[in-house]
C-alpha cells in the first residue's frame, strides 16, 4: 500500500489531484492510501513517517508549502516531496529540501502519470495488485492486504483485514502465487502474511488478533521465517 498525503487548500485542486492519483493507481495496479489536508499545520502536528510521498501546494494558509517542506524534511529524510505550484521560480529553492519532483499548475493527467511512474520506480516497497477470480467476482488486491490464506476442501479462503473472499484453487497453487512476498506456512491449513504476526506462544501465533495453530513439523521453519522477516523490516 502506497501512502500519499495531499496538502492543498483549494477544493478543485484537491479533487483533480486525488482523482488523478486514484486513476493512476487503478490503471497501473497500485494500491494507494490517500489523505487530504487543507493546511500544513494539522498535517505536521500529527505527522507519522509511514508516508511515501507528500504533494505540497506552495501557496498554503498559515504555513506556506516551502516552509512546510523544510519542517517536514526535519521530521522525515526519506519521504518524497512533490511540489504542486504555479510559481516555477520555487523550483530552485526546492533543492534545499531535496524535492522529488514538481507539478506546475494547471497540470495534465499525463504530467501526473510521469511523476507517479518515477515515484513507483523510486519506492523500494511499491507493489502491484493481483487480480484474483473469487466466488464473489474478480477482486483486485495487493499481497500486503492479505492477512492469511486458509484451505477449506477444494477452496481457499483469503482473509483480508476487514473482509474474506473464497476462491476455487488448490492451496499449493494459491501459496505459490505469494512466494517471496513475505508469507510463510504455519501448518497445512494456513499461509500467513508475516507482516501481521503479533506474537507467538507455544504452538499458537497471533495473526492480526486471530490465533492460529502452528504444527509441530512446521514450527522450526516458521519461527525462522518470522525472525528473518522481522530482521529485514
């Protein structure tokens, strides 16, 4: 999931940027989590370093976009800062905050696409959606959104954070699709997204609040997978 903030006080520009980003995500199979702020103060006061990119309008109330970018850069050295402005002269000053890119108003969807394509290549953890044929219909989902897989007869249940979907596929084939994407089999019934492992007690693993059983033959390898994943993270 790519987390993006939009700092823009004008509604029409908020809408254009938000809709453009959602369109890009849908067309290119990237899951985007977009948050809109009408001023930089509220954004900076509660800032968390899990944002991947911040689109900043230079002309903002209370704190202008350039000053906001300087404060943001003190809090986060890695987040991609993208200025959205009609004032081209700010491009030079943007070097002082290591700006990733600029969109000059009025910008086209093609210009936004070029910026986003560069951003996706820049981000180490960007991931594409998988289009999966579920019983409920074709579902577009990113591997990071899947909490765990559960086998049930000739079907596999996909447990997401707030939803479940069912698919006619062998458990082996379903697991193979998620190979090298941070998953591990804790027993013959469950294929767990290691991002959601909270704790392990004996032969029980807490996966996003659900307790799943670890089989004795799988325990040593599963614990090693958890340890290796956490070390990389």
